[in-house]
C-alpha cells in the first residue's frame, strides 16, 4: 500500500490515492494501525478517490481512532494538492465531494507546484451560545461554557484568557465525550491576544492537533459573532496560520498552506478481528 504524508498548517495525514488502484479492506483498522505506528503520528487516514455525485473527486477521512469524520478543511486542501499534482483533476478550480456535501475548491501554485488551497466550507451555523458543560476538571464542580457550531461536523468553542495555558489535555477529552454530545465534538480553545485569534484544538477521535480547518472556521464564526474579530480572520494555530473569510451570503472560505512530506510503501496483515 503506497502512502503519502501531507499536511495542512501542521495537520498531518497519511494519504491513499484511490484513483491509482484498489483500496485496502477494513479502512478503519488501517487508520488505527498506521496512525499508531508512524512517527510523527498522523491525525488520520485520508483517501482521495473518484467522485460519485458529479464532483471532480471525493474525500474520505478516518480519524486516528478509526472513526469516520464528516468534514475536514485541511484534509480537503491536501486532497486538492494530491489530485491536481497527480493529474487526476486537470483544472485549478473544481469540486471535492465529502460526507458533508460538495466543496468547491481552488488551488494556489508557485512555480507550478500546489502550495496552498482555498475551500468553500459551506454555511457554518451557531447552534447555541454559552452552553454550561460540567466537566469536573481541573477540580470537582468545574463548569466551562461553550459556543456550539456546526461546520458539517460538530464543534464546541471555549473562550479562554490564554490558549497557551488552557487545560486542553484534561478538559478537551471530557468535553469531546460529554453526554451533551452523543456523537462527540471537536473542541476549540480560543483566545484573542494582540488583536490576533489564537486557537488550540482537541479533535474528536484524535486528540490535540497542530491545526484543524473546520475548527478554524468554527472559531472564526464564534469570534466574529462575539465581536472579537472581523472577516477575514487569521487563525493562529500551533502548526501555522489559516485564513477564514465570509462569502457574503453566510458561507465561509478556508485558505492556507499544504505540503507533501514523503511517500513510501506500508504494509501490514490486516484481519477482520481488527475492524
């Protein structure tokens, strides 16, 4: 199985080219295995494959724990780089199908190489504000308040004084798996410092990640709605910077860098017991 490692603003994926041949069976098990064995650990297994609903290509993503993600902004941008540079898509503006619907995409080139991509992320929606979430961390009785955002996948944005000292590792997993979120949720810890929006992300099914595209969109919407930022919003994440802009009609664009790291052959005897 040929694997390509790509990243979007530090969000690292193990990628399979579904145009190039038959995909392995038991993809959730493959995702768990490859994300556990590689170092640095990919955040998920990303598959670029043929479209089924009139788009130009499709994205499928399995998180590091084998769960399937509905949406991934950085994953879409990595798929864009792969399909264009390998000739599966012959244009710089095209549509990627995802579990959350079709996503119009445009790539950015430097000297012919794709170095970035801009994706229309649909119409994100704030579902609730200042939702009280009892998590008992770091002490019993602790309650955090979150803004719930739908970006095709679920997000909970928590406003903090400083994301660098936020209790991401202890509070993130408790919020992710709280009873309020039967499907789990991604969690963004957002702070505004020096007029910049800074975010750390605890990603559902993965843990803390260097960046999260859909999380950046959720954070931007929550910050703008609270009067802390104006579009376009630069989201500063540990792995890099992503830009979120409004399309003027309620939708959002996500833009940022994409990078290919290496390609290699990876094999393992996957059995039905691992599914």
